[in-house]
C-alpha cells in the first residue's frame, strides 16, 4: 500500500506541471461574464493571458494543486489499490467501485484545494501585475476565507465536488483497466509505454466527459463571492440561473481546454504511476520489452528428455 501512495504522489506532481495552464484557461472560460465576455474561446483565452499577464499568468494558483494534487493522487491510488485488494477479484465492476471510493475520500482535500486554486486563478484577471492583490498565495487564500466564512466557507462546493469525483474516478479507473487489458500493457510486451500513455490519456478524457456539467457548476459556486458579491443561493439556483442566461451550452464552457489538458495530464500521471510501481516491485530494475522485433529461431530447440 505504501508503494501505491508513493507512486500516486510522483504521478500527481508530474501531472500538475503538464496540465495547469489548461486548467487556468478552463476556469477563466467557465466563470467569465456572459454579458461581457473577455475571451472568445480556448485559443483566444491562451493568447490573452500570455499577452496581458505573461506566461506566468497560466500558472496562477499552481501552489495549491502542487501541494494538494500530489497528496490527493497518493490518496487516490493508495485507496484504490487497497480497495481492490479488499474486493478480491480484479473485475471491471470492482475497478469502478474502488475508483469511486477513492474519489469520495479525497474530496476532503480536493474541495478546499480547488477553491483556493479557483480564487487564485481569477485574481488579477487581465493584469500583468495585480494592482489589488487580495491573496498572497493559496494558503493565505484559505486562511482569509476561513476567517471570514469559517469551515463552511473553505468547503464551498463540497457537494458538487462529491458529485463529480465519485463517479468520475469510477469511470477513470474502469476505462484504464479496460484499455490496458485490450492493449495488453504488460512489461514483457512491446510498446508498453506508448500504450500506457494512450490508456491514461483516454481514461482522463472519459472521466471528464462523464462529469463535466457538474464541474461547471462547481467552478461557478467556488468563484461566487469574489469581491463580496454573491449570485447563487445554492446548486439548483446556480443551474437555473446559468441555463436561463446561457442555455444548455453553458455546461460545455471550457470543455475544449479541459480535454486538451486531460489527455497529457492523465497520460503522464498513469504512466508515471505504473512505471514507478513496476520499477519498485522489480527491485530497481524496470524490465520493459524492447519494441524492436525479436529474431526468430529457425532451428527447433531440442526438447528436454522426460524422466
């Protein structure tokens, strides 16, 4: 179990570095004012942030996920691995159940972390140097929210986080299990690393597509109250107002940048976790099959004499 936690930690850190710029774009698109939109789409949002806030603008709020996601992935992969051992049989249903249980447990950390990340990503929108910097960093953000709103404040969006993470992680691990079986991702098989990257990337895409509308509502609820103005009284009020103003397309806002982020992040995370586990379990020798075709022996081997 300790190996599962360590592998998840390493994989999570790798995933954050690859995917955070896409996440910043996703959040900006999800919560922008529909009456006065700042961005026309994913590419325009990327370009605007780089032009107005520099490349570092894409990495706003990375402190929170870098501290939290490595730990979250350690929990997710640790709990999922332990749950599979408890369930006994390695079946697609058990993979879903183990993933769902892992997703539920990590929400305790995930929700406050994403709240801080969202607030930091929205801070100083369109400014290279924020003139009115409300939060110094992710930790300061959480401390200020706690002082103003208490425990309930730092857990804003917890219900929607649970609604997203529980089925999302079930789909995540189920898809990865199905694809790795279909692609025969074994250490002795050729092209194992490309297969792992593909399976991990597609697992992330499947997971996000299955729960993305909930993520839009979660982001809006967690962004609500910035500047002291609250728009929504709860989940259903947020859904009603969003649908009334923007129609059903509101639930796809930022989906392009999310899927662009999902593939490389989850490909990196799952491949890193799997290779780390293989390496550690093999005692430091990661035996992966050379993709070059092996020479075929033309002469039949002599059979051992039966006793």
